[in-house]
């Protein structure tokens, strides 16, 4: 930061010390219109937080979260901003990424748990309404509305989110993409629970949350996209279409991708054939890969 910028930061900090928060906000916004500055961004959020402008503070935090990770004070400010917006799941996701830092992690989790306890004590009706929207997610058939219900559910404290996620995962009318997002969210918050999931083949599967990887870390996912890139990179249109198909296919299969796709090349070849062909699976075909690929193809083609 140059001398001019450093002086502006000092002036804003002085305004904050004197509780002239709106003046500090105005100065910070004027500066940030012309150039980025993590230090002034932090001062802006601190001022917004002090004036209880939590929604705007959240917007600033989410646009530049890395600005709040250099020291624990700023890190906890970011978590506090999220908690004031009832972002219990998002705040846990962020804190979980700092699990290797005992101080950040322990103090962050403590802050979250205290906020969750207060929310339960003081806002039981709001929790009830959020829970209803979440576990009645299948009352809305389109992907857009189910996604909205899922995002609303992330404003629940963790215990309630987990409780109602169990209903969502077993609901036959919840779209499989949403179920995969629920599973991935539980992974991101560090859940070690075992949950049941009604999967795309209509069978109930157990998911041991403590053992699953992210989709991008799965061996089958990496090998499929490596081969796709090698074979179709020179055909951008087809590459884009097939990438979209394989991405959706991978999400629908999550978190059982590596468990099911044992023969990567055969799965890849059959998937390409199914996507590029109008032919559909019949009951006479006993190939498990073909059956599953056809289920996925139908779901992919029926997205609303």
C-alpha cells in the first residue's frame, strides 16, 4: 500500500475509533471504487458491522473472503458477519477449511455454536418455518425452486440442517442433483454422520460422510475428464456438450462414482455412445453400466 492509501486507511480507522461509522463507510467506498485494497475492505466491513448493516457487510465479505484470513481478528469478523445473516452452514464450511489452524478452527466453531444456541432460544418460529421449506422441498418440482429451498435450509443451525437433510435425501421427488448438493454440503461442514440416501436407481444407499471425497478429487472424475479433453479439445462445440453431460452425470452419481465406475474406459465409451445415440435401453439389456447410464441420460434430458 502506497503512502496515500496508507493515510486513507489511517483516516478511516480513526473514524471508526471515534464511532463515525458512516463517514468511515463513505471514505472506504470512495476509495474502493477506484482500486482494490484488502485493508480498506476490512475497515469497510468493520464499519458496516458496527452500524448493523449486516446484509451489505455479508455482500462485501462474500465478494472477497480471502481479505479476512490474514489474522484471527479479521477471520472472526467475517464469521460474525455471516452469523448475523443466519449463514450457519456457510460459516461452518469456511471454518472447516481452517481445521489445521487450531486457534481459527476452535474459536470459529465456538462462535458458531454460541450463535446457533441463541438462534434456537430466540427464534424458534423462524427455525420452524425454515425447516418446513427445506423438508417440503419436493412440493416444488422444478430445479430452480428446489435449489431455493435447499439454500433456505442452509440458514438452519447444523443439527437442524442435518436432521431435515435426512428427510430430503430419502424423498423420491427431490431431484438427484439437489441430493448430491446436500451430501457435498455435509462433507464440507465436516460431518461424520452416516446417512441414508434414496439413489438414482431407486435403491437406498448408506453414505459414510467421514469417508467421502469431493467430486473433483475422485479418480473416475479426473480420468474421464482427462480423456474427454484429449479426444475432443479440438472440437470445441462437441467438447462443451460432452463436458456438460459428463459433469451432470458425475453429479447425479455422487458420492458413489468411484465405487461404481471400476472400468473407466468402458464406462466412458458407453456414456459417449448413449449420449450421441437416440437408442434407449430395453429390459432385455442386462448390462449394469448400460442400465445406469440410461437412467442418467433420461434425468439429464428431463431437467426442468
